[in-house]
């Protein structure tokens, strides 16, 4: 799967939502789109969690806005992903 941006994933998720809300899809097509939407929602949630963790790392640094390298959940910042 090609790397996607949060914005592209969110736009596709909105498109799927509109298509499903229209009610013109077959059951099989609806299930495929629902599955795709769930994967996109998970991806968007992961991106938001990472952004929140980055903000929290910045804020924790002596209450100063100082950048700290962020390596993701495997770097020992798992508590930020709850």
C-alpha cells in the first residue's frame, strides 16, 4: 500500500461515508467500503495519536515549547498512546 497522508485518508473516509449513506450500494459493495472505511479510520486515529504524543512531548519539556525527537510508540512513550 502506498504511503498516504492523513488528509487523503480523511477525504476518502468522507467519500465512503457519503456513498454508504446514499443507500445505492449492493450489500457486497457496502461491506467492502465499510471494511475500507474501518481501516482508514484506524489509520487516521493512529496519525492523531502520534500528533498528540508529539504535542505532549513538546509541552512536558519544562513547560517550554522545545522540540524533542519523537520516535513513536516503540521508543518508550507508550503511555502517551492511551
